[in-house]
């Protein structure tokens, strides 16, 4: 198992990379069973748009089963993540650390079972031991009864999205290790814990396929999110030994935010490093890629150059010659990429290759290509399993295939985009004879928009990018001729801009925006920037799709806004689309925006971000409820949180929320200085819970507002104990519009006279006070310890007698009061 796990593939089959030499800790979080289904892959790629319901509890891959055991003794872990995000590498790291006896030593056997190899025996009937023997012949020397009855076992099924098993979880299951059944039934029996209920099972999958495991079967759901910004930089500095070069590459990637966002995918980091190192070594900085498409064209050219030197024993030649020499094989691979992308397959077998004219046994040219852009693995019975080094490489080559088919008027290959067209056969023939590139991009755009999971979105970006003259020039040699697409590009950009005025999904909006950037059309970007930089026309009513783009631009930019108010840009129906903007502003005003509890997940994630800028947040008058605001807890106690001011007036909160908030105030990382909880049903129990946090030596809260919170006199006993605490920082307290009565003032007076009290401002407006309260307050003003400077007693029935009592305190030499209402 150590041998299996110690190396990872990084583009060179003869010299795999040592895992620990480049391994960078990945960002893995605990997810929610409800979120396994129907996720859109493009949103998972674009890190900025994470509307997923999770509290982002971080988990290290070595602790995955430790966390599982906390979940009611359940035995199954399901880990999801987009292609290339690091799922398999996480599995390898777990196995390597276990095999080297560093962690998880209570586990006695670990079995790694990749679905791409399981597919080879999917039609066979086997029992568990026979099944495992096909992967691990060494088991023949072990005593079966002891292995399955006494040993703690872990089964890791890697790559559920590559499975070709039927996976009908309603079918029968196995109960014993001796019983024989199909591989499909065997897998389901392990997952459902019917077979070997004491064994641990770990399944990894891309998001689109994860819903094949019913939520009722899972115990722990996790997500590999790839690299955070710091982890990206760590990876680049590990991967590039020259520190100066590493800094230059990091700087360039940061300048192209679309590339930087993509770099949260570890395998894309490798592609970016491969391209940019080559360009910098050649001192050819004017050719540095500015679009995703250019990056991938350069990647293809670099890999072809490596292939020609390594396998063809040729000296370095012009890129056009490389493309000409390998044209035949690239076209076959491009066709394979497109045909399999249509089916959403990312793993292929010999029969799939043969359908595209690739004969593995005869194509010697294919051997070198495998090493650089295509992976071949020997599965069971020497069965060959193939895939591109990354899904995005498949999507890029699929776009190359479609563009070349367009150039060569090979419309039969392009029927896929026109199959839903309401035209007769004769009309289609006529149409194909005169088809323009903008006709193709229009149909491709429509097709991509129809995909629920976005499997054609990145392909669409590449198709747009390849059509540029600059891209076609880079691909000369592969393309027999080029095409002036300038008119079509203008028409395509106009079509995209028209689409963006319609009611389209956020996912589509963001992808179409990136398509414009691939076409080097920055007009929409500049328009959005003008909205952000000008206050001349407040109250603009941006469409929902433009709001999604606005958020995208903010997140792509390194600019931090001093203040963000969604009401400046759009109507209430679109405010939720702008919530992710809290990541890139210092002050966010989302009061009265019709938000619900789901917005708190995004806010909490922003507060936990290492580059968090948010210092003031107003979420008042939104239907957040306790469940929503509790999600803020992790954010408020994060070491990265900078939030000083939080307003939650009128958010339908109850006492229950105060427990979480109290814990946050006790965190050593808490920096909250002002908290407004007015107009919530907190009652005395809520204040009592909160007082524990206020007395903590870690609490830095100075301003607290409880106006209209249904408080009674007993609340002031808790607040008095806070004022008497040596740790209190409280200097302003608003208790207005609560039925406190005189007894509350009397209870609070002890705290106000404490030598530890720092309270300077106290508001008692509309609290049903009488003259009796003034007697207690007068004694406070006469106290040598009192530091009160402002007192509000307005809208109470104090009468002349109350004012007379207060006068004695005001005349005292100890009185420091400056403002009295």
C-alpha cells in the first residue's frame, strides 16, 4: 500500500512525482447530506460562488474516520469534489501516512479499489474474498476467517463518477463474505453496512455523480475544495525551487483573476506552472497567457515539444512543425474528448478509443502522447484504462475538435448542437452549407445553458477563445487554414449581452461573462467597474444576471470597497445575489434586504477567509432567525475575523441565539466591539446567556443595544454582574423600550457603582420608570466609581419628584454626567 501511494502523476509517466515533495494540505470541509444532489460543476470550479449550505468545518484527510465515529457510529464517508481537486491525492496521503505507521494505527488493512478498475470485472459474480483477491493477490496467504472477523478493515472506493455499475440501491444485498453476487451488489452491501458492518467505507466522487449514494447510507459527507489562497502559494513555492521565478509566476497568476480562481484546483496549478515556467525560461514574457484558452494552447505545445524530444528524439523545432507532425493523433484525441464529453465520461477504455480511430496496439505515435496529455493505467487482467490528465484538457481538446469541424464544414459532427432545432431535414442541409461561426456559438451557448450540471460550460469558454485570430495563429499546423471570425465574434458578443438581459441563472451569467473575457471583450467588465466607482446614479436596477456578474467582478478584483450597499445597484429581488460581495468590502449594509438564514453561511465563510476585510456588517430587519445567525458563530470566532460592528436588529432572534453569540465573545479571536440586538424577542434568558460572554477576559465588546427586546427587571441583574466584572469593556448600553420598571434600575445600580464599571452611556427611554428610579440613579451619580457621561430617561413618568431626586446626584462633586435626556 505504501508503494501504491507514494507517487503521484504529474505529466511524466517515466518519472512520477514523490507525493510528499509537492503535497500541500488541502481544504476539506464537512458537508450536508442534503447538498449531495444536483450540483452545478461550474459553480464548484469558480471558487467565488459557493452558496452551499455548510458551516465549513475543516477536516484533515487523516482525521476522516475520527470524524466519522462522532456521527452515531456510522461507517460510511462520502467525499466529493470536482475533477482534479485532490480527492485521489487525499486518499493517497491517508494511505501513505497509515502505511508508514504515522496515523490511524487502529486500522489493520486498507484496500484501495478504484472504480476504473472495478469496471473491468463489473459483470462477474464473486464473493468478497474473490473480489479483493483480483486486486490484492497477496491475500491468498492470509487466514480468511481472521481477516474478516477480527481485523479492522477500510475499503476505499475511489472515483464513483467513473463507475459503470448500475447502482440500484433498492436491490438485494449480501450478508456473508462467502455469498456470491455481482460486483454491483457487493459494493452496495458494503455501503449499506449489510456486509461486514464493522468495516469502514470511504467513497470519493465528482459532485454530479455523488447522488448515486442515497443520503440514508452515508455517515459523514465531506468536500475537497482544493487550495485556499495561502495553499496555492505554498504549492507554487514547493513546485518551483527558484524563489524569484516562483514569485514572478505567483504575481502573474494573481493579475489574471480568472486563472487565479482556477488555481484552487491543484491539477490546474500544475498546468499553470508548466506553461509559465516554460515562458519565463524562454524570457518570452510578451507571450504570457492572458486567457484560459491561450494557457491551454501553450500547455499543448509544451507537451508536444517534450514528447518530440523524449520519444521522437528530435531537436526542439517550431511549434507549427510539432503540430503538423502530431496532427493526426491530436485530431483523434480531440474527437475522443468531444464524444466522451457529450456523455459526461472522463474515463475511457479501448473500445471508446477504437470508435475514434485510435488503435492502441498499432498507433506508435500514441505512446508518446499518453505520457504528456493522456494517462494510461493498467487495470485488472492488463486492461488499459485511459483519461486526459485533467478534465479541463478534455474540454479544451473537445473545443478544438468542434472548431476544426466547423472550419472543414464537417457538419455531421456538429449535429449535436443542432439536434433540438425545429427545422426540416432540407432546411438543415441548406443551413449547414451556409453556417457561420456565430450560428455555431449561439447553438453551443444554448446547449450549454440547458445542462443542469454545467458539463459544457468550460468547453464553451474554450470554443470562444479558439476562434480568436491570436489563438488560430498559435494552432497553425494543427489547423490547415484559418478563418476570419471577427464579424462572428462581434455577433457572438452581442448575443451574449442580449442573453444577460434575460432572466438566466447565476451559473450561466458567470460563465457567459467568462466567455466574453475569452473573446477579449472587456466591455461588460468595464461597465461593472463604472457602477462600482460612481455614485452619480444611485438606485440602478441591474438585472439578476448582471448582479451575478457584478459579484464575480468584485471577487475577481483585488480592490476592497470601503462600503457596499446592494440598494445602490438593484431591486430587492436580487439582493441575495450580491451577498458574496461581503468578501471584498470593509462595510456591508444589507439591512432590510429580505434575506433569510442561508445568507449567513456566505457571511460566515467571508469572516473565516484569510483575507477577510469586513469590519462592519448590518443585517438588520431580515428574517435570519436563530438557525441562520448561529451560522455566524464559526466566522466570529475565526482568527481571521476582523468584524468590529454587527447589527442584527429585527431579525426574529430569540434567547437561543445568545448562547452561540456568548461563545463567540469568549473566543480568544473575538474582535467585536459593537453589537445591536434591538427589536428581537431575547427576554431575560437571552441576556443571562450573553452575560457569560461579556464577562470573559476575551470579550472586547464596548457597545451593546437591547432596545425593544421584551426584557424585564431580572435582565438587569445579569447586566449588573457584567459591569462588576473586572474583564468588562462595556461602555455603552441601550435598554430602551423594555418593561424594566424601577426594580431594574435598582438592580443595575450596584453594577454602575462598581470600581470595575466602564459604562459611560446608558439609555432607559420608554422603560416604565417612575420617580423611584431617580433615587437609585442619583446614588450612582454620587458614587466615586461612576463614569456615566450620558443618561437617557426620556418618555418615562418621572414627574417633578423624580427630577428633584436626580438633582442631588447632579450636584455631587463625583458626578461626571455631561448629557441628560
